């Protein structure tokens, strides 16, 4: 490894404040790293100079081959409930946190290498990542960012020049991931499971200072933290539901306390509307199906609450009662956020008591017709402009569709905005481009098998600006052909 260089201004509060919460780690070193993707927009947001991070220099940095001055490479400790079963020790098995930087907006961000080699938590794993999994996370993270949904993001991707043994040998790669933090519900569980109340308290105090400083002024700061995380997760999952996103592996070690989407493994976007939709090959029981996500989010918050009970109140029964308050609050936040989002998707700017029935009525019709979820809302915007043909093509054979659309249009006519203005507003929240599963697979296959990144770049450009229709990208907006299904995604580890 070459001598340390200065490229990032690190300010590493996790490493400096939380001794015992991690183990030192270092990148494995790779024979021939090549920088294949670099997120210039994100680099500028982080206050970095893109010109110093290009080419071989950037490849050396983002593979971990070159040490960065001020970095404190470490692997974080955490536990987690995985598909309902508790694993008391997981930790960063293929991720190395380099450190933290403060971006141009004054926000603290983690910079992490994912796939840079084994760590003390790797167990029997090799700590590597495949090119396909790195590109998938890059694409999906940027798509979620384009949709305005809180998410970790990719700063760079490099190929390592070293094959990775999975199902045969495939190209290896490293992702540079940026996050508000990598603190998870599972991080709290790691210490709570060991009965280490003081470390749970230390972590809670750090989390409050970093993410929810207002909680420090509350009468009960740790209860306030629980409520704040419950709200953040409830609102996040509501936004997933709005766009048909299925995380696929909502384990507690994949639930951030910051409320960001993290770990894009077997995730996918739903095509035809169906609450039972599952794509993950490892979710054989459908635990993390699309329609189950709100309940699983609440379940994860219950596990978080369990770690904080001794801090919330010395009286166990009183602490449990307070914990149930947080679970009730999760439900309230989720239902409010989901309905508010559906109102926006339907152009209903003036709330009424009938809005829930309007939204669920449409979804029932979409389910009966196995209609493409994303296309339905763009078609309704056309109906608001006077052209019902696209919506009729998707939903018109369903019993009750015409009465529904007539009643919905009547609601729009009571709005002081013109129908055209309402349709324009709808198009700002209803994407036309999502990472369609068939297009994602085509792009990954071309990149990995043929070293052809053109399909990936075209899809990335589309989903990075998902609300702006571009006629030349029409093929990226179309649902998958029926022969594409059944479709399964894999975690990529």
C-alpha cells in the first residue's frame, strides 16, 4: 500500500468516541483496480475535488489500495434478527468504514468501502463483492435518491482485477458507499444482548448527538430517541410503498436509526400491483413481501425498543408501556405518511375523509387487473388532462373503474387548480422511470459479461431523473414482457 495521501477531510467521531464498538480493519489490496463509475454530483456535495479522484489515482483510493490521511479504517460490530431469528454477532463482514466527513451542507457522512476484503467479522466469508452486486447497489441507490427517498449512495465503483468465487468465478468490485451513518437497530442489539447497559447508553447518546439533537432536551431523551427513529422508519417505509419498492431483506441489521434505505441486496421494484409480491430468492416464506413491509418495520422498532427499555425507565413495566407508545406512534406516522403520499399521487390537495377509500379503491382495481403499478399513476395524469385512453387500457375492464374515475375527476374539479396543473403536480411525484427488473438485469449482464456499460449508463441516467419524460427512453418505461417472469433476485454476497 502506498503512502497516505490527502483527499478527504476526515472527522471521525465514531472511531474516537465509541471504543469497543468496532475492530480495526484494512483493505485486502487488489492487483489491478480500475475506476468504472464515479459520482461527480455526490463528490461535489461532499466537498471533494472530482479532478483529484479520477483515473488510476481514484482507482487506488476507492479500492483501498491507497491509504487516506486521517482515515481510521474499522469494521463496526452489530447483531441482528435475520428472517426473525436472532444472530448475536454479525458485524461488517465485507465493509470497512474509512471515516466521516462533513459535507457542504454541514451534514456528517460516513464513507465506507464495501467489498474491500475480509474483516474480523467476516466469519467464513471472503469479504469481497461481485461486480454485479456493486453495480446493482449503485443503480438502486441513485434511483432512490432521484425519487427523493432517504438512502445511502454510491460515490464510486471499481473493478478489482481479481475474480470472486461465487457460482463459478465472476468479476470482483468494490463500492464506495456514503451514508448519514451506518448505525443500525442491530448495533444496539449487539450490546443489549450482552447485557452491557452502559454501552447501549453510550451508543444512544452518540446517536442523539449525531442524528436527533433535539432529543437531548426532551424530558425523557431515550424515549424521545425511540419515537424519533420510529417516525423516521415509518415515513421511509411509506415512501417505499408509494413507489412499489421491495427491500427484500428487512432484517434489524438492515434498519438504520437515521431512516435511510441501506443494503440493496435482493431488492426490486414491483411491476404488477400485488401485496404478496416477493422477488428475493432467500425469502421463501414471504416474510418481507411488499405488503408486509409496514408490519416488519414496526416489528423492527419493537426490537429497537427492547434495547432501550432499561434507559427509558428503571421500572420495567413502565418502560414497556412507554415502548408500546412508540409502536402506536409508528402506526400513526406510517398511516399518515402513506395517505399523504397517496393524496399527492392522486392529485388530491384538499384532504377529505373519503381519501383513504379513494386510494384503496384504486389499488383494489389495480390488483384485480394485475395492472402495472407505476404506469397506473402516470396514466391517471393523462386522464386529468382529458385523455382517459391510457388509464382505460390498464384498468378499464375492471368492475367499478369508470365510477371510480368519474368520482375522482369530480374531486379534481373542486380544486382551484386547473386539471392540467394538477396533472403536472402528479407527474412530479409519480415516476415514469424506475429500475425495471428486466432492464436492470439486461444492464448488469451487459456490463459483467460483455464489458458494455452503455445500457447501465442509459438506465442510470433515466432513473436519476425519474419524473421527466423523455420520448427516446420509452423502452425504459415499459413493463417487462410476461416471459421475463418468474423473476428472482439474490443477495449478492
